[in-house]
C-alpha cells in the first residue's frame, strides 16, 4: 500500500500545485469501506501524470473528512496510482469530455452560489447494540 499525504484545499507546495494544474481525464466516485455501517464517499480523479517532489503522481482524491465534532475539512490527496483505491468497496467512473484541470473542479466546488465547502456533518446515530456514534454527510458533499 502506498503512503499518501492529505493537504488542505488552500495548501501550496510543489506536489499540490503540480497536481492541481494537471488535466483530469476521468472522475470516479468511490465508496471506501472504513469499517463502519456506511462507506466513506470520495471523488478520485485520474490526471495527466506529473512529476513533483521527486515522485510521479497519476491521480488525486478530493474528500470532505471529519475534522472534529461535526466539522468537515476538504482534503486533496495526491496519489501515485490511477486505478481503483484498495479500500474501494465500489467505484463509478465518469469520463470528462471537457479539458478541466483539478483546479477547475475545486473552483466549481467553491463557487460562491454553491460553495460545497460550507459544510458540516450530521451525527448522533448508533446501530442497535453499538456504542460507537457515527456521522453522516460525506455522501451529501458528493
């Protein structure tokens, strides 16, 4: 399994900048099995490969992750592979027919009239007999 590093939506460094400027060919909606009752849903992008930080990058994951309480944080995770994530229980692939970069997709997500980053998770549900409290919301972000 490869190591990944998450970055905030506004982080800037050689790797994030290279990935954000790369053209997207395919978009995947992945349902990652995380051990809870419902999968974590993320967007994974297949990009034109770039070299940054001395490594090749062929994709990235865009996800709203739980920060603490019910607050969400938007992460971009550069990926050294372009195939399905090992943790993906299911994935749905869409081919982009426009020449968009990762940055174009992020800008659409941040569009003031839509702003999907103004977001918080809902929580408080438990499965019968389970002590763990689960949260909902990542699917709403997608």
